[in-house]
C-alpha cells in the first residue's frame, strides 16, 4: 500500500469514528500528517508504512507540539523492519505511541483500548495491583505462596501489587490462577505515561535567523513563542493572559508556497481550536482561508497581544463574511 493510500485510509477511519480531520500537511519537512479532534481528544498523527523512518528529531517536535496544543502525538504504521506491527499492541518510538491501523480501528471505532505494550525485553501489560492484592488476600495466600505458583520471587509479587507491570505470560498465568481479569488498558490518549516513562519535553529549538525579528516582536507583544522546525508553521505562540490565545505563526515572502502553508495552517487551526497568522513583507489581501496576513512593518506597530488578537480575529471574520 502506498503511503498516500494509507493516509487516506486512516483519515477515512477517523472520520467514521466521529473525528474532525484537518487537511493533509502536504509540505516538507513535516512532523505530522494530519490533526484530528473528537470532543476533548486532539491527535497529531504521523502515518508511515515503516515506522523505522520516524526519527528522533520528528519525535521531539511532535512531543513539543503535543505540549503546546494539549494534543496526543501518535504514529500509525504498518511495520518495523520486515515485521508487521502486532494488533492491539502499543509500541513507542522516541517517546511517541505507535499503533497499527488495526489497533487504531479498535481504539477509535470499536472504542476498545489496547491492553499490551511493547518495551525492551518483550510485551507487557498493566497489572491492577490493588485488585491483585485483594484476590490474593481473599484466597488467604501469602506473598510467598503466590510467588511459588508463578515461579518468581516474593519481592516480584510485591512489586506487582505496588503497580509494576508484568509480561503477557505472567499476566495470563495470574488471570488463570484467580479466574478474574487483573489487567487494565493502556491509556493511549493520555500519552501512556503509566507504562512508558519519558524524559521531560525536549527544549525548543533556536528560531531560524530569518524569523528572529518576528519572534522578538511577538515576544515584546506578550507572547511566549515556541519555534518549530518540521511543521507547516514556524512557531506556536501563546498569550498567557488569554486561555484561547494560541496562535500558529508563519513567516516568509508571500509566494504560492506561502499561500499553501497558510491554507494548511487554517485547516489545522480549525481542528486544534487555534488561530493562525502569517507574517509577510507585502500582502495583497488580508487573509487566506482564515489565516490572517500581517505585513512585517504592521506587526512591529502592534504593541500588545490584544491588538494582534483583534487584527487576526477581524481578518478571519472578514473572510468568513465575504
């Protein structure tokens, strides 16, 4: 299956599941392919035939964007090396959860979350430690007795009850022993933090030298500006005094390529519930599909975030009215 067809299939599946899906980010470089929202669940998805193409730089950018936009970064892929990804298993690459299309279908269409995740050494599941302790005590088994049944140490059983996860084989043996479900699903939409400890969100990259002046003006106006390297926009800018003051920010000469980026930014903004602004040297129009166009000199005359918000809102609303 071609990558384009795979993106189309995943997009159709998400729409069937009730997600609003952005236009595809058909530009390079790109850290994600589509944004998708269903209620409070916002996804940034990278879709790949072979997940080995997902590199560290892209993973770091997706995790940063997840933090800035309150979204879950996710990869949907078919295989790793020459082996297909197993259904109903969550994998991880550079701190980002990875699902097969079948796993994604079960999660989003059937609303059945996966129980298994892959980690160094094999496949694992979440053990409900409190439930395990209750079942053991109901049987009046000591830690040592259960350890003997499993062929592990007493300390290991104690760790299971304290929340340590177990291999699939041990989990199956426990459920056979107690004739009760003892596992809990992997909460992929919360980043699966309970099963995958990652380092803190990677630091922002330095702004492109060509964008430093724009970054300085936005910062002076009261925005926290987070530069990006692999996105349709150059930065995510947040007004800390406004709960809805997140702006996707672009900057370049106004060319056909810039117009394409502005359209993609607008589509992404509709899904992520953000506004977008594109800073250009000269503009012959006020907006592109809801992305406000602001000339560089005009931006420098805006003194605070409230003024910029007003300009963005008026230009987006003007285009909607037109």
